[in-house]
C-alpha cells in the first residue's frame, strides 16, 4: 500500500485539530466553524439549510440547531427567498466574516505556499481524489459555478442553464449544489 493514504489521514487529523482549536476560541463547535466557511463559498442555490445538510452529510435537525446557534451569536442572518415561499437563504454577517478572517484555511493556504508544491498539479490531483470519493459515497459534487455544465455566458452576461436565471459575476465564483461536470472537463 502506498504511503499517500497515511499522509492524507495525518493531514486530515491536523486540519481537524486546527478547526477544533479555532472553534473553541469562538465558543463554537467545529461544525459551526465549517458551516461558516461553507456559507462564505456558497452561491444562492447553495446557501440553503438543505444544502448545508447535503454538503456535510448531517441531518436537517443538526443543521437547524447549528443555524439557530450561529444566528443567536450574530454570525449569520436568515433571509426569505422572494420567489420560493418558505425557502430561507443563509448569509454571513460581518461578525461571521470576522471569525473566518484569520482562520485555519488561511493558515493552511500559507503552509501550502511555503511548501513550494506545484499548486496546479496538487489541486488537480486533490480534485480528482475528491470527485472519486464523492462518487463512491454517493455525495453531490458541489463544484464551482463557472466550471459547471449548466453555466452559460453570452453578451447579456452569465446565466444558469438549469434554472435560466441570470447570475451575478460574484455568484459564478462560488460553489453550487446543482453543479454538474462538463462532458470533457473536471470541476
């Protein structure tokens, strides 16, 4: 057996430790911090409580409790969807953004840059591994909007080919739960 799975397991353990330590500094559990980080990257199709449950593989009840706690702490705000009745969108507040500002993900990014690893090759390999594991586990891929098979761009701007709705440029840089691989390209 290759040593790579052992290295990945050790990296995962160190990342989990960093998340636990940072969450404790803010009086949160790791899942709370992870939900904040997810919401910072989610587009308008993915900032829903059901999408949070799907992304993390947790129950709707756990999401409900997490959302309630994050809202009480002033880290997220709920907004009703104007078109879809009871649908609720979740967004970080400035306080939620501040929690993430100097967090573990930035430290990990700095460590990657310091390592001198080929960022493009590493990202490609990790993306392929992630896709294989998501497929094996039956998880949604949650890819970047502008790399989706449904992403359309023309003279009028950007649109989602699945919903037909226009997309603001910032939304195209976020992850989406309805992402689908392009026939010849990876996420």
